[in-house]
C-alpha cells in the first residue's frame, strides 16, 4: 500500500532485483533444454552422438523460441503498463518522463543499451542497472533511462502515475495546482469551482515589507508616541504609508536603523528614541527588498531628508534616524536534503521551476527537481538577513515551515516572511534545507 501521494523513485537495488527476476524464465528454458539433452551428447560417440547433438540443437531452438515469445510479451506489457514479472513482485513501474505509458520504442531502446553494456560480461549490465545511483537529480534516472527518457517509480511507496493522471496527477492530488486543459488534468474542459482552489499569488503581499517578527509584539508605527514620552504635534509627511491615526502618509523608517538623539532644546526634554525596527536584509546597496532607501535620514513625525538639507522645517521637532548596517554574515549557505549546496547573498526563489513575478528582481533561481507535487513551481522566496534568511511561502500547494535549531516546527502562512536563523531547517513540501554560515 502506498505511503504518500507523491511519486517515489525506485531504489537501485530494486531495479537490479527486478531485472534479475525477469531473466528467470529465459534462463529456465535454456537450462531445461540443455540439462535434458547435453549429457547424451557428452556420453555418446559416433552416430549416437550425432543424433544426440541434433536433439540438443532442437531443444535449444525450442528454448530460444520460448524466450523470444516471452521477450515480445514482456516488451508489450512493459510498454503499455510498465509491468514485468520483476516489477510486479517488487512494486515498480516503468513510465515515460510524463508519467504515462512508456511505449514500444523507449522500452526497446532501454533493452538495447542494457544489452550493449553486456560487452563487459556481468559487470556491464549491473553497472547500467545501478547507474541511477550517480544521478544527482534525486537518483531519478539510470543512464539507459536518460537516453530512453523513461522513469522507474516505486508504487508500493508512492503514487502510481499510470493510474492517477500522469506525472503531476489529477487535481485531487494537487489542489489548485492545475488548470483544466493542462496535461494530466482529468477534468479537461470542466470548470473548477473557485472555492476549491488556492488564492492566486499576490506579489504585493509576498514581497512587501516585514510587518512583524515571530515571538515579538507589533512594532510601533513611526512617529507614534512612546510610553512615558511627552506628546509631540504630528507633522505632515510625503511618505507612501498611511499614518495610523490620521490616515495621512508617513515615511517608513529604513530597516535596521539606529536612533540619533536630538540635542535638547529650551522647551523641554526630547522624546526617547524609537526602538530598532527588525526587517530583512537588503538585496542591493542602499536599497531594501521592499523598495525603500536605507541610506536616507528619516524624520519620525516629519519627512525624509532629501532636497533641502538646510530647511528649518526639517530640522526642528523631529527625531532623526539614520540607517545602520548591523554586523552579521553577508551570505549564508543553504544545504538541501538531496546534497545541493548554494551560497545566498541576496534574494532567491526555490521551486521545481522557479520564476520571478512581474516586476520582481531576484539574484538566484534554485530549481529543485521533484517528480510529484511536493514542491510547487515557485515555492519559496528567500532574502538574506544578518542573522539568517527571511523565508516567504509563495502560495505553495503543500505548504512550508521553519524549525529553529532545537525548537518546534512553525508552519508558514502564504505571503508572510519568517526569519530562519542560522542553524534552522526550512521545510518546503516534503523536502528541506538547512541554513548555515557561508
């Protein structure tokens, strides 16, 4: 009985064992024919030996015809249903790369390649059948499979693509992942109720600024009065974010800023400096992944210092905050469970075939091959921080999570960044990677 709805690559040992089982019938036919007639050839002489030799030749011919008939039957069964006696016993199926019946041509090509490897007796075919061990793509295909464009899947452990809609399966195996008319979708031409689908990806949500950090309370809005601080009159602002009280726009402070204390004036003590606002690291010099400049001076309750640095309206009644790059690793290393390792110094996308949304800029695309729907096409957005990586789930089908070192797994809400500190494990679908210092 299958244990997962994903496709599972057949282990190399099972592939070799299935091939050995498939050779039993031809070996028995030749063995019986030889065992029944060869002793008479060896024990006789003269005319009797010639007659025994003729009998031996006829027996081998019959055995060859039986083996040929068996081979043709096996060829057709594997081409149409992915089955052979060995595959049936061990729960394997041979399919095309699309998860459909492989067809006569690819199966014949696989056999030819295995036969040619027999020029090195015994060792050649064994190495060929075990060659998927050296496939860096999750040990997915042997050399003969790559040439024939075939797959070998374990249907005892995972899904059988031949009976469940091909490589990606019907919508019941991947809710919201396929549209009617897509290859493998069983309801082609039939509309899918909107309620049964995941919401469409919203770049503004997934790539927007970080508004909170797990385990911390909501950050105070820029310009908001601090506890115990004297009230100050609000000042107009030209920033793009609406103010919390009046609805008027206010400037968002740059991430990781440090407060600069104003000189005291004659009217009274200055207000305490606002707390540092945590946010993901920048993806470029002076520019954050959310699009605002880290090198500007932001006035809490006022406007950014831009065109007129000597303007008294910008110098009075406001606390100045200047960006400060905190110490920390400039890059991190991502170690995936399939052996891949990538050094990330900016922003990246992870998925089966990741692609940036319209207007989105990333530094690295990390394709992660996955035969089933465990990993979505564009599954995660990553941004380097001084203490780790900010991870955002991109409305994936099977979800994502972060497990801190020695902690419990936290499920990610689509579009909400979560910090994976160095030492954490990030889960996406059924796969994962760990975050370490580069």
